C-alpha cells in the first residue's frame, strides 16, 4: 500500500506528533473528510509504532477535549507491511465550524489555512438560515 499526503490524507511518524495533527484534524472536519496515519513518514514509508490501549485512549481523549465542538473520529489500528500503524479517520462532520485553540482551519492542498472572519460569518449565517427554516436546501 502506497501512502501520500493530499487534501484528505496526512502522514505522521508517530503519535508524538499528535498536537500537530490536531490542526490537520480540525481542518479535515471543516472540509468534511480526512484521515491521519501515525507510523508513516512524510515520504510515505511505513515506520510503524507500538500502539497500546493507553495510546488509543490518549489519542481519543485528546481529540475529544481539544477540538470544539466535540469531534468523534474513528480511531483504530491497522497492520501494513507487517508493521502496526494508528489511523484516525473522519467522515462527514456535521457541526461546522470546528475550532482548535480558538481558531478554525480548512484544508488547502496538503496544508491548513485559518478560516477568515468573513468565511466564518458566512458559515454561521448559512446555519442560522437553515435552522430557522427560511431557506430549505
């Protein structure tokens, strides 16, 4: 299996990069979909890592406690080329916008960008209109 970073995929060498991955996860949530692989280098080489139950709990609770509104991705392990990797997979997050450290991010290519105040206002206005029933999509 070949891994490459993209607008929907982020690669991290290990869960030691979890804090940096939270920006990516927030951006994926605001973009709609994305997967972070821990145990794979930026160049796509499978390095693997030891993953215990406490590692899975730490990753899950960190995501739950630091991204607002709460985000519930799938967190699981896979074996690739005989090595264990950790996968954090996000699909169809509904409560946009999501924030990490008070800022909202969006995925742009293989990078993350802050959402401007203008873009955030548009998101909030769209949600208000949808919830009040003024416009139905």
